C-alpha cells in the first residue's frame, strides 16, 4: 500500500511540475489552440477571418483567411530557439501559382 501512495505522489509531483513549469506537456498536445491564440494576436491577421487551418506536419500549418472578398494563404511554422522558447514564423503566399 505504501508503494502505491509513493508512486502516486511521485506522478502527482511530475504532473504539477509539467503543468506549471516551462516544459508544459499540455502545450505540445494542444498546439492548435496555441496557434489560434497566436493568430488572434498577430498583426498580419488583423481584420481577417480564418477559413481553414490545416496541419501539414512537423509543426507546420496552412492557414487560409478571407478579408472582404480577397482570400490569402499563409504557412505558419513553429520552431524552438531553445528548450523553453518556441516561436511562430508566418509566410504569406507571394505568387499566383500557389508556391509559398
């Protein structure tokens, strides 16, 4: 019985450190919500309605937005500059041929 309590306390401690510390596992599991928060705060997306968010793999997303009648296409990539610092890079479509 004592082993089970010790294992439970150990797991609870790891869970607490993970959820409150810089190595937050919930962020990694819930990356799309982090992307939506970034898009709502980023100046490039002001006044644009998000139509589509598509995961392309390897922390890369395709975002399609609409402003008035104009549709814009973006590629958003997440990169880690260090263990604790993650950043987003935004690339807008610049050519007609859908090359990003």
